[in-house]
């Protein structure tokens, strides 16, 4: 978590508008630390997706002001204690448990972007296209074509294993969220989301009064 990333995020949060935090290297650890820090100043997690970096492989995390009274009190307290945080000054300490919980929220959402059928279909198409491209380039070498065919068959056979691994990964992070009191809510798009105690879906009661 670089000082530059912290200054950039906290500077954007000064307007109490939704902000996006990116990690071009697709690092959940970095986003979790930034998200846990944002919580100290009255923001909370909304969702995460891909699209950062030159090839669009990095993560983009959206944060919004948290209207809960305890969040507003925490933000006011930390702004008073750490007035220079947005300018590279001292920052409030982050509890390891808070960072782990934030990472679990990110990991669960990333693992839930696609259904298992969608994962199988997309992976199957990708492996088939890759094998087809290799076969075209190596069409003059019969032995190489056999290797490509065997490799394709092996990868297709392993697809169900990937689904099982992803399912267990989701369950592990979900168990952590439930233990922390998170509850399941279905959003407008039909997606299952897990919210902290007293939390609300984005756009529902999250608006804050304008600053005078």
C-alpha cells in the first residue's frame, strides 16, 4: 500500500462521493488494506471488478460513504486525530482482522462473478481457441498436433476440478463473512450480496447530507 495510493484515495474521499481504487497488478492484499483504511474515514465496500491496468487485468474496487452513525463517528474521530492523512501524514493503525475481513469480501465477489456453468463454458471456449491456434501454427508437424490434442483433452477434463476449487474458495470466505455477522441480500440484478450488520445495498439510504 503505497503512500501515493493512500493520498490519492483519501483526497478523493474528501468530497464524500463514491470513489474507485485500482490495483493494476491485481493485488487483493493492496485493495484490502486500502479498503480497511477507507473504513476508518467513513467509507465502505460496494463491489470489485476487473479493468485496471494497461491490459485490463487489474482490479477496480468501488467504495461509498457509509451512512451508519458508527461509521460517521469513526470518520470524524480519525479526521481529528490524523488531520494530515491525505497529505502523507500519520495514518490510523489497521487491525489485521479488519484487513482479512475486507479481503474476504473482495475474494467472495470476485469468485462469484460467474456461475459455474458460465465458468465451464468460458474456460472450454478459451482452451479450444488456444488449442486451435496452436494446431494451426503446428499443422506441418503431426507429432506436435498429437501433443496439442492431448493437452486440450487434459485441460477439458480438469475443468470440473477448477469449479470445485472455486466453490471451496467461496465457501471459505463466506464462512468468514457469516462469522462476522454479514447477512445475505439479493440486489436488483438478482445477485446475492453479503452486507455487514446494519449495511445497505448501494443506492439505498447511502446518501449523505451536503456539506454546508
